[in-house]
C-alpha cells in the first residue's frame, strides 16, 4: 500500500504544470514594448511634471469595468494636490487609500451615468460652468505667463504707482467741530465719561454725537470723518485727494499724528473752531525698493492683463452673438422675502444632509 502511495505522489509531481517565472528586471525590451502597446493611453498625464518613465506612466493600476486608471493619471492627481495635502502621499498606505477613493468615485460616476444623471439639468449647468472656466483659461490666459512680463514693464508699473511703495505715516481721523469752547469741553468730557476708555463703547457714542452736534455739515453724513492725514503729502495723490488733505487744519493734523486708533485726542483750536478728535486707524510709513517688490508687481501685471483679456473675450463674443435683453420681463418674477427671526435677522436655511462627504472624490478629483 505504501508503495502505491509513493507511486501516485511521483506521478502527480511529474504532471504538475510548470509555473511561469515572474518577469522582473530581466524582461526583454521587446516584451516590455508589447505589453505597453496593449495598455490604453490617457490625455490626463502631465509629462512635464511626471517622475515616472513613459512605460511606468501607462501601467494600469485599477480596472473598473471597461474603464482603466493608469499610474500616470494617479500620479498627476496626487501632484495636483496642494503641497500640504500632497506631502502625506509619501506614505504607501495613503496612496492606497487615495486609489480606493478614486475607484469608489469612478464606480459611483458610472452608475450615475447609467441612470441618466448626466442629463440632469443641474449636472449640465455645472458642466457648463466648468467649460466656461476652462475656456477663459485657454482663451485669455494661455499666452499670458509671469515670465512674459519684461523688466521694462515692471519698472514702468513701479514708477507709475509711487503711492503703493512710498507712503508717509498716516492716521485716519474724525472730528466734531464746535464754535463754542465751553460746549466743546463739555462734549469731550461726556464722550470720555461715556466710553470709559473702551473702544467698543466709544464708537457708537461718537457716531451719535457726531451726527447730532457737529457744525461741519459736510462731514456730518460721514460721522465726522476727515479721511487719512499725514505730515507730508503722499506721492500719487490725485488733485482731489490733495485738496481734501490740504483742507484739514494743520493743528488737527499734528494732533492726529500723536493719537492711537479709537482714542480721543485733546481739544484742538483752528480758524474753523474747536475740534474734538478721534483717530480710527494708523498706517505705518512704507518705503520699498524696486527689487523688493518686483515679484509682486509681476503678479499684479499678470492678473490685470488676464482680467482685461477675459473682458475683451466676453465683449467680442457678446457682439458676435447679437445679444438682446428685455429687462421689462424681469418684472414678472416674484420672489418672497426671506423669513426673519424676532430680531429681524434672516433665518438661514437648514443645510441638506442628503449629500455625504464620504461619496466625494479625494482632493482635486473632478
């Protein structure tokens, strides 16, 4: 009996099929090329930032029915994450978790399409918005890169905007103007006593007194505001701004420069009368060289140029589309005012709990 068992074991061992050897580093280039040709390509790979080889980018990392996710697409998604989030994907387990969420997202997207939700009006509207954003990026921003801004452009912007880079120390000041010294002293005492040195109490008290008592009718609607003042005229001020600051009496300016925000100053006399002063803000002096700000200027120029180009694209398209607007028809729409609480404040609608964040794709997934 024992001999029979030995014989059966020998036969089975001989009949066992030979296992294929795993294809490691020794696989031939021809075999690699053949496998690569069988892998579908994708347009979502950014080859300029990829750290993978062309062959590695095309390796299938997940298969969902007929849809494949390749390694290059997954890498591109991870690299598109904000740096703070992308750093966590140095962990292999985190990359596995990300892939599982991506697979879950694709499974749900496929089922949503199967049920016809790609024809849902809300979905179509969101798709249109995404198309508009992408179109404006390609039409108005494609050839407007930071590196396209020349040094001459940077210098021209710097010289044309001295007010941004050369400013004296400034204080924003408000006043209550009274012609009677005794009355001015009385009002100043009431403001000090009523505010108790507390800015939160001073602000509403000042607003009430400024509207009711000031004899400067031009500043009364603005709660007595005289705007920003400084000991020297800021560069780049328009003629209107210069006239405003020059109209502020010199004693008022000098007293204002010694005050802190929401602090009552001493009673000041000028040829206009007696001024009760309150500072509302201080701005430190600014003196920045071209080299210090040229990078921020480049960003400003690019942003401004892109906005101008987007507006031109829109204007041109509206002209071509022959747009007609019938504003009178808007009168037919009736919208009920929002519900308010006992204090007259709008009641915010209760957020819908029908959507779960667990169903959303990770990071920047579309």
